[in-house]
C-alpha cells in the first residue's frame, strides 16, 4: 500500500507545476479589468478539485466574483471537514518593485515568487493536494467540503449571503483554514486568533478647484496639510490611539497570557534587519509581538492628493484622500469602531475644510479555544510531521469571515497556516517556500486522521 509520503514524493513536481499554473492567473478581485481572470481562476480551482477526487463541484455566481464549492462525502458516519480558502489576490502594484513578474511565478533559492503564492493560492492548494493523496491511497477517514471564494481581499462582501442561504450545503463539524503563518519551520506554531478589521476612506476638500500655490498659498487651507494633521492627532506621544472610546471594549490579555507569548522565540534585531529599520515603533508598554497580536491599531494604508507626477507643479490641491484601517481585538466590534472612526474624522475637521468619510469593509476578531478536539487534532498533526509541538500564537492579520462562519454554521475554526511573516504578503515580491508548501501537504492528512479519531 502506498503511503501518503510516498505518493507525495512521487508526484511533488506535478503538484508544484499545478500551483505555478494557478499563480499565472491574475485573479485580482479589486480590479474590474480582471473580472474575466476571476472566472478563469474559479474554473481552474473547480477542475483541480475534480482532478483531486471531489465527487461534486459547482461554481456559484454572486453579485461579485464566483464561489467555488466541492465535496467528497465518503461515509455518513464520518465527521465532515469544511476547508475554506480564497483564490483572489491583492493588486500587484507597485509593479516596478517586483524583481520578477507578479503573475510569472519564479523560483529562486527554493522560494516561489508570485502574487498569491502564499496568500492564499499556495496555502489552499495544499488542501487540494492533500485530498488527492488521501483519495488515491484510499485512506480518507473524513468527509471533505471546500468553499474557495474570490472576494476575501475586498472584504468578502457576498459571502455572508451565500453562507446564510446554504446552511445544509455547508453543514460540517469543523472549519479548516490555511491563510496564516508560522513563527518558522524550526518553531512551528498555530494561530489561535486573528484580529478584526475596520477599513475606511477619508476625503478632505478645501477650495473648489486646484489653486496656484504662489497666488493662494498661505491664505487658503491646504487639504493635504489638514488631513495630515488630523491623522497625526490620532496617536499621542505614547502611540496610544486618541479616539475617544476606542479601547472601551478591548479585552486586555492577562499577565499569564503575556508571559506565555513571551516564550515564543523572537529575535528583535533579526526582525528589524529583515525590514531594514533601525528602531521599532508602537504603543508604549507592549512588546513587538504584543503590538502585532493582542493590541488594536490604526494605520494609514494610503494617502494622496495634489500633483504626484514627474517634475514640479506648484499647486495647492482642492482635495486630499486617505485610506485607513484599524485592526481589532476581542471584544471590539467592527461596526462600532467604524462608526466611531468615521464620526471622529468629521468631528475634528477644522471649519476651513469639509470632510467626507465612508466605510469600505470590516470584520470581527476571532479566537480558537486551545482545549478543543479541533485544535488538539491540528497540534498533533503538526507535532507528527515537524517533530515538535506547535506554539499557540495570536495572529495580527484578519480573516473577516471567521465570526460569520461560527455564527451561521455553529462551527469552530482551526487555523493551520504554513506561511511565514516574511513572505511579503500584500507587498512586492510575495513568496512562498516550496518546503513549506510540501510540508503543509504532508501535514494536512494527519489532521483528518486525528480529527476522525475522537480519542486522539
């Protein structure tokens, strides 16, 4: 009988080439110009599920980009694992900062450089190949369902409607997600929580048209200057967010929890050197790992206005814009924080400008209990293939659909991510180590084995 590892080793080159083909599809959900590419990618995902052994697949249309569903129901007495992932990717800009084409996957030093290589094509595809391994070796001990969406990177605006309308279709016993990272391959970890998200855009308007900065400068408020001052006022000298009520619902981590977090291996100098920074920044009284895991944030994701083209143009702009996101922690509500931040920017605007602010999307924070059978199955799977027990950590990113899944389907979520924080997610030169890709494929079948065994 062929073992899981033997089957993987015999087919690993094909597995990798299939992923590279998927990465060549520019499935950028944020851009209307890529609408056809999104459908092409959805069809490719559906085909991959069928080839891997799924009995039933379907592409569900939404008001936006389609959702791919697949399932293999082996035995009604088996537990059912629902795998979630997303085939859409972030925009690749700025293109000039890529060392190779973002949709021309390039392998350098054992790493796949391409947009979506880690987030999330490389990671959800591990589950597709794990399904193939288990079906081809006749060792599947769970029923498996897949829901692979095309709008995660724009806030999953149509997923809630789909989930609410398909409770029976999505009925399962656990949700398994690989869209997170490990500390390192030497120090495996499991995210036990992700932060929530509030994402807004602010528009500041001064004069009714762009003005000559010599004729009008010094006498008319510059929207870029005003917006910059407004943003700067959102943090005090201790980098504490100043918006009234922002921290009211924050559940502070206990001293014991913070002590446990501090046990995770972390080299501040190595971390800083990798980013090319001389000194870290953040809320006073917290470590770097705490700032990126257990504390809420407010960050400017983009700011623009006036003339930004080549050469000089002495203009006093009519408008200035900024995109701002807040990462949220338990028990903060994205709806409440969004309303609070929108109102704050309108309130602090001086009378010489007008402010319009609106929401893009949001999502709730989520925590996984580490004493559950679901978590223990994942931890045992990782221990089996890595040879050491994973460290539970809090992730800094957001997966907006987590709280929706638990609310609508009544299921707990397990995060089994195999990426690294250094994989340049959402940045130029996104990468995914081939060894991580293969390790994920090797590990996932063990989760199904241990989850199916209630005594494991």
